[in-house]
C-alpha cells in the first residue's frame, strides 16, 4: 500500500471515530412516560398490547387473536415464526401507512433487495404505489389498516 491509501484509511477511521464519540456524548432525551405510566406498566395485572391493533393479548401465544400480527416475545429468534414477522414488515410496505423517512424508504429498498433479489423491482413498484397513494390522502385518512 502506498501513502495515499494510508491517508484515506486514516481519514475514514477518524470520521468513524468522531461519529462514535459524537453519538456517545449526545444528551439523552427525556423520558416520554410519566411516573404513573411506569408504575402501571410494572403492575402484575398489566397486559401486553398488540403493536398493530393495540388490543390486550393473552400471556401466551405467538399471534394476535384480533389482527393476526406476530407478537410473541421471541418471534424474531424462531425460524418458523420469523417468516411471519418478515412478511408482516414487507406487507406493511405495500399496504399500510409508512412513516416518511429516508431511513424507512432505504430500509425497504435494501430489505426488498435482500429478500427478493430479481423480483425486488416488482415489490418496490408496490411500495412506491403505496407512497403515492398516501400522498393523495389527508392526515385523517392516513391510518394503518388492520387485517381482520
């Protein structure tokens, strides 16, 4: 390696180190929950909610009884149930309300390339169609759809 490559490598390492230091020195955001919400969450009779339809769910079970979403505590670690979690994420890109963020859109592009490879352009067509459909909606109409 010549000196130019070492200089570029040093600059890249310095930028990465500076970014990590900047992230570690960042001030934490305030807790959005008040002490009463924290106390209610720690009560023994508190029940978990489905992340999609917000209905209370029983202690056991891998799927929501109301909407069918994968809600088990270890879904992403179990090979068979993980497929349903991935499918739920990919389905949300084509049918549900998407938060408009560069990271979300890039995430869907990368996930579709990783999952679908050759068929990724077809999936991305449906994601873009979903985003365009949301452009025409008002804020009142742009709510996540539920699978019943």
